[in-house]
């Protein structure tokens, strides 16, 4: 074993050992849909300047969502109920009372110049002055009017200085706009006062309570006089513990509430997916993965078995990483793993197909060298496809919020784990076993000594696909037009997450399970309603906008199995995916796509990027169009499916483009159409084998996963089928047509240094 192989083996062993330890010792955090959580009901009230109504409550809702994200609670559910109530559901919160105290604060942050410190507060303070209890417990601080408010604070983070742990936790603030300039003025004025005087201090006040009032440069004399603390940053200290610092940072980060809120109810809620649905989904996933593993072994034999072991390691690494990071596992978030599983399979298939080409073509000597060559030749396509996916996942995490951000987290982890499993674990195992004497004497069992049936058939037929490039593009445009017509004519059946609807809460005379209630509500004609346990004995049902008669129909369906019901709540609710979250998702998605296309343009050429755009447009349009024509719901799970489809399409197009570029470089004088045909013939076995591997999982989820996953699986099935077509017969034909009109410039001549002993004209341009 050479040095590089030894390093890979040691790395694989360390990663697997660490993953196994985390899997065995840590427990994942499950989301509301899988485990349930804590529900807090808040009610807004009038402030001196703002009236509590639907508009101000929606504004408060978005502030609360930002606070919850800053608290580190992943995948929360935040909805408006009626005009003045907000329902917050938090998965995995250890202390719901503390969470309620933090998210319910008004969080009005102000910065004041300290005028004096007195023992007692006067009965009638002078105009423009405020007296608040001092943070040191010594009387009261006399404060001037606020010199700055929290609106000029751009961000905040609870942190600790590793070099000064004894000083405890503090909050680091970053100012925005004129905040840094104003802060420098405040601190510059205070620094001119005598050292040790109250006027040397600046008070930071949260909700009329002095959090801290530090002295500016307490030992530095007048060095900061009229200069102040610049840099656009400052810190809040106050003997904070870790939780106190992080909670305060969350309040500052989230901003101030436009109206006061009061906690009026707090209870536990059950999972939005029933036990039967979760078990069915798990069974479907196991069956799908088992069929995928069997398929890979049948097609690629020994190296296929090594790939399956690599996939098992991928699952362990992904699970361990999510658990160690404290990420919340939800059904939409796990959609990222479907794409990552496909990419892990895809990387192995790319390697094995390239190894087959080199072995059969006689370009390498022996199985092991062919396998190494396969890894080397496939690395470019694997790197490009994974980098484009990581670009999108990273931007979704940093720019989006809620379930879209959760998708970015799981997808990023999944992609990194898939690369480790394919390029390290599978490679170590495959190279070791194909070098055994038993395999060398029987190369057929290796899985790379012969082409599969798809490649053999394509080699025999040699279809001239690009002779009909415009025909393929016409088919593409027809599919897009039909899909857009479905949206225009039938419209989209937006789910409750986007439109809001109605919330019913009933108490039954006899105890029933949420699963029993789900069955009853589905039989009444509402299979997409969200049914949960609430408190100890109550059942809540969330549906789209329905009439009073339909409300009564749902109540009666539960009453029949519960021996009668009492209606506790019947109110309208707003969307859980509000306008701010929706806008952030669209912006993040747009920026992610732009970043991917810029990467493709840099790695290939703008004509390749245009082909990827059209392929992506076709894939998204067809899936959305099918859902529009069939009236299937477009909800949060559908959003996760669309994100997965976008990632899959770009990944597929990159693999095809990479092979076109390689073939074109090797056959620069050939007609581009012939080059593209050859590249597609070489890549299509990989595309089909990868697609079939993923289709096993999705088909199992479609037929066995229940209502909760059937639409999700259907969207992904459509996306993969259309994506296979669009990558080969939409992106490639458009590339051919664009290159005819905008041909690439000829390569620039290179200066080549000839042998010094050959001739006197060395260094000539050739």
C-alpha cells in the first residue's frame, strides 16, 4: 500500500470511528412533525403609539421568528391566530418558560449618556431626564434622553474571550448605518469627563432596565476624549452566564416588538405526523435503500458492494454530524439527504463507468490501475457538481430562514459526507479488494471488466441525437408552455403554510389518539389537514380556509369516534411561511442560482450556463405544472422537493457538461454535434444507473410512505425523470445551437520551450 492509500485508509478509519461514537452516544433533535414540542400562545396589546391589529401582529410575528432563529431553535412554527394572537411551536426546547420569557419581551434597546448617580429617585424628574435603578445596586442613574436606539444595531452575539474566561460572557454588538458614528460620539463625550465620575459612564437600557453602564476607558485619562470608540462595534458586559448572554443577543438581534405581547397559554403539542405515518415512512425508506443497494451490487458487483458499504458510512457520518451540531431533523429537512444520497451514488457510478472505459479500452494495465484512473478522471465532474450544490446550500443557509435554511444545513452536511464516503471510504475498500489474487484471476467479478447493457446498446446504435437538436428544443418549449398554462388556468393549490386557514381545537368525551383523529378527518374529506395532540386530551386541526359547515363536518367526524366533542377554539390563522420568510427564500434561491451559473460560466463557458438555465426552467416548470393541473397541494414539503429538484438538475447538467468539455478537448476538429453525441453516450449509463438508484427510494416512499410523503415523492420522481431528459436533450441541444451562432474563439498559441540541444531557434512560437 502506497503512502496516499495509507493516508486515505487512516482518514476513513478515523471518520468512521468518530461517526460510530456519536451515533451510539448522542440523540438527534427531532422537529415538530416527528416529535412535537412546546406551544406558546401570545396576545398582542396596544402600545402608546401603535394599535394592536392584524398588521401590527404580523410585524410582531416576524420579529419573533428572528428571535427564535437567534435562540438556535431550528424549524419552529410561528403563525398568527385571529387578529391579535400568535402561536409559537418550538421543537426540543428544554425550558419553555425561559423561552416564553425571552420571546415575549418588548426588547426596546436604548443607549443613554449618564448625567449623575443619586441615592433616591425624585418624585418629579425634570423634562428629558429618566431615573433608573443602577446596574451596581447603588441608587439610581440619572439619564439623558436616548442618544441611540437598538434600530442601529446590525447584529449581536453572545460570546466569551478564551483568553479572559474569568471575565465571563458578554454580548458583542455590530452597528449599522450611522450607529458606529453615533456610538463614537456618545463614548467620545463621556471620555472627556473626570475618571471615576458617573458622567464617564454610558448606560445600555433594555425595556427600562439598565443592563450595564460601563465607564469609557476608565484608566485612560482623556485619550478618547471627543474621539470615542470607533470601529462600528461595542460590547455589553454584566456578569452574564452563557444562557443570559445568548438570550440578550437574541433579543437585540431580533429587534424590538412593535406592540407588547403577553403569554396567555403554554402547553405541549404532539407531532404533526402521526406514528403510523412515521413508521410507514421509515419502512419505505428501508425498503427503498435496500433495493438501491441490491441494484448497485447487481450492476457493479464487487466494487458495487464496496459502494454500498460506503453509502452506509455516508448515512452514519451525516447522522453523526447533524446530531453533533444540534440540528433539528424534520421531514422537509431530510429531503436534502435524498439529493445527497443520489450524489453519493452518482459519484461512485461516475468512477466505476470511467474505470470500465479505461480497462476495456486498454488505456490502463490491470484492475487496480483502472480503478485509480476512474477516480482521477471522474474527480473533475464530482468536484464541479458538488461545488455547485454546496454554493446553493450555503447561500440558502445564510440568506434564508425557517425550513429553507434547515434544508441548506442538511444538504451541506449530506454533500460533504457523500464526498467523504465516495472518495475515501469506497476508494480504500475498492482498491484493496480488486488487488486480491482471487479477483485478479476472475476480473469479471470486479464489476469494471465489462460494460453494462445500456452502454453496449448505445455503442451499437450510436444515435445521432444532435442532428435533431431543434426538435428537442421544440419539445422542451411545448412542455414549458403546457405547464405554464396549467398555472394560469388552474392556479396553484397553495397549502396552509402559504395561505393560512382555520384552527379548530376540540376536547373529546373519550380519549382518542391523534392517529385516530387523522383518519376520521381524512375520511371526512380533508386528508391534508394537520392534526395534532394539544395538551393532555385535546385535538387541534389546521386546514385551509373552510366554511362553517365544513368546520362542523370536521368536528362531527371527530365526535363520532370520541363519544362527543366540545369546541374550544375556532379561529382563523395566518400563514406559517409569512411574507418575510417567503421573500428571503426567493432571494436566497435567486442568489444561489446566480452563483451556480457564474461558477458554470467560469468553469465552462456562458453557452453551457444558458443550457443549464433552460434545463432547470423546464424541470421546475413541468413539476409545478403537473401539480397545478392535478390540483395537488403546494406546501412546505413541496418547497423542499423543489429545492431538491433544482440541486439534482444542476448536478446532472454539470456531469454532462464536464464530459462534453473533455471530449471536445480531445477531438477539437470534430463537429460539435458529434462530440456532444459521444459525450452523451458515455455519460448516459451513469445517468440511468444513478436515476434508477434514486427512483427505488422515491417509489417506495410514493406507495408506502402515506399521505405525508406521497406528494413529496411524486414531485421528486417527476423531477428526476424530467431532469434526466433535460440534462441530455435540453441543455446539450441549446449548447449546440448557441455554439453555432456564438462559436468559441480559437485557442491562443502557446510559447513552447524546445530542447536546449535541439536547435538554435528554441523558444519560438509554435
